C-alpha cells in the first residue's frame, strides 16, 4: 500500500489525475486520458464512488533572488507555496529571514549542469542578467515538464532570447507556452506589485480546473515512509459550509496526527474514531457529520461532510 503513494507522487509530478474512490471499500483508481494507470490492490469499477481531479501544490522554483524574488517569498508565505531559490550571488539571502525556502547559492553554469528533483515545479526566471535568463530558460525547457514557466523581460529581449533558443533546438511551440513578460498585466511597477502580478498568474494557471483538489506532497511522503499503522482520514463529500474542502486528508496513528482536516469538533471526533479503528484493527469506515446547529457536533457551519477512514499498513 505504501508503494502506491510513492507511485502516486511520481504520477502527480507529471500532471493532474482523475481519482475515483470506491465509497464501499475505500479502494481507489487513478486515471489519465481516460485510462486506468494505477490502483490500490482491491480496486474494481465501483458503483458508489467519489470522483476528483487531483494535483500537487506547485513548488515555486526561482532563478534569481533580487527584489522581486524577495517580494515573492514574503507573499508566498501566506499562500503556502513551497519555494526553491537559485542564485549565484553569495550573501544575498539571510537564512533566518528566508528560512522557509530552500536556497541554493552556486555559479549558474554549475547549476545548469545538474538535474534536480522538484514536486510539480512552476519556474520563475528573473536573474540579474539577460545571459542567465536565457540559460535558465533553456535549462528548464530542455530538462523539465511544467505547467508554468515565466521569464521577465522586455518584448525585444524576449524575441532575441526565443530566436537564440530556437537555434539551440527548443521547439517554437514550446516557447509559445512561456509566460513572457512574466505576470498578469496590472500595470505593476514596484517589486511588490510585480510579485503580486506573477503570483496571480501562477494561481490562475494552478486553479484553471475549478474541480481540482490539491494533494500535499508532504502527506504522500508521510504515507510512504511512516512505518506505524495509520488511519488515513479524508473528506470525500461536502455540502454547504464546512471547515475544509473535499479531498483534504489527515493521517492518524496511535501517537501522532499529521496534517489537519480543519480543526474543531469534527477533527477531534475523527481522531477519536481513527484511534478506535486502530485499536480494533478496523480497515475501513465512512461517517457522515451534520454541521448544522442541531447536529450531534453542535457546530454552526451549516453543512454536511462525509469522511472516509482507511487503514494504511
């Protein structure tokens, strides 16, 4: 079962998937382009099921960490986007100020000789020189698949860069997919305004499919690496208001809780139920929670939530 989550992460790195979950057994199947490409061991075509489009939250990969990069970092903290930053200028980033980002300081020509592993990367290019912008764009387009690549620059610079990259073998259609000039046109001028325009474009790309559910890569890591018996708690249906959206997951062991499904009374109740299941070695359960004022949890959200509990071993 844990191998399933390792494979799921690899598939999500290549793009969104359709997930169908059997609400009678908890087994699930993953589809791309209409074909079943991965499933848990007991999965069969279900008659009662939940259907979702799932993808991983983007990792923002920044080439350059000047004024715009620093503004993106500050705004991204609130948006909870993971950040990886590349720059060749030493002492440009104080570790304490930018502790939530992974920062790699090295000469760009050495960076571009390596292959890095990214979770659903969105590439943002704004180095301190046209040469390195071009090299970063060539590196990204030749080595990675991504839903978003953006590069800063004037129209003239972009035309010259594209012309150079075509001569180096980058397909013209691929170049057309690059967001350049980077960011939405909001007449931005300051680094902070430019950062907002870039992140708005990132969000627009990421949320293009409104049905899409975000899978936290750290949850997939936890499920494949944790050796304790675990109950995976997932919201599979939601009507009206509620603490969190469909697809949100929490992992519960006898001594640990990883992530959250929204806190409050519903989460407390779900943790209790999960630990009862662990004690009784129960493999699967579906519970319905009434979040109306007159419901058992005495909540005022005004909706209903269906929660699935599944044993992971």
